[in-house]
């Protein structure tokens, strides 16, 4: 019984080796098949078709110079959302703004948000702002990091967004 099984497996594995043929039709399109055709040439396949990937070990980044204890770090503020020139559809005029800062917000510093050049949100420690009842149209948003005495440590690039609110004017 085992001999019959072994012979069957060998026969099946030998019959599974098939040739691949390539030919070009009258329109110039290249075709591949396991059946030979007129003007077809047999394609020689490589025995090893595996992709070999080498993983390079990352090298740790070391800082060559440490900032002096009295030096002011260079803060960077970016608005994570909404995206530049995003269209926000909200009939209540709500906009949520999220900002990121690097390095971490220092003690005694706060985030402020200006909308169209005017301070819209009082200083806060959270980098998430919820604006309500904003008129429809184009708006420019800037997030600042300020100290307790009002000194600006960093400002985000201005971000323009568009707010759409449904209008009932002209419907009837």
C-alpha cells in the first residue's frame, strides 16, 4: 500500500512540471500560456524565484552636542487637522483644530488659537481646540505657544480652511 502511494506521489509531482510558452499576437500584445501555439517560444524559468531581502540594522542616533542649560529650545508647532484648504461641512459652524508641538510643551506655556488674525481661544494647555458658531466661508487659523507673560515661543504656519453651512435663503 505504501509503495503504491509513493509511486502515485512521484507520478503526480513529475506531471506537475509544465512548460511556459510566450507568443506575440497580430496586435503586438504578448501572451503567456502552458499550451504551445504557433510562433510560441518556450520560456526558461529560473529555478530560484524567491526574493531575497536583507534587513539593515538601524543605527541609533546620538546627539553630538547637548544644549546648554540656559538655552531656549527651538519649538515647532504644526496644525495636524484640519488639512490645508480643507472643506468642512457643519451647519452649526463647529470646527475642531488639533495641533502638535515638538519638543514637549514646557511648564508654564499655553496654546492659543487665532482665527482670521483675532484671538479666538483663551490660553489653554490642551492642543485640541473646539470652535463653535463660526460663519461660513474661508478662515485662516494660526496656533501659538505662549508663556504666562504672553511671549510667543512658537507659531504654526497659517492654515486656510473653508466652512460650508447650509443656507435656507432662496428656498421656498
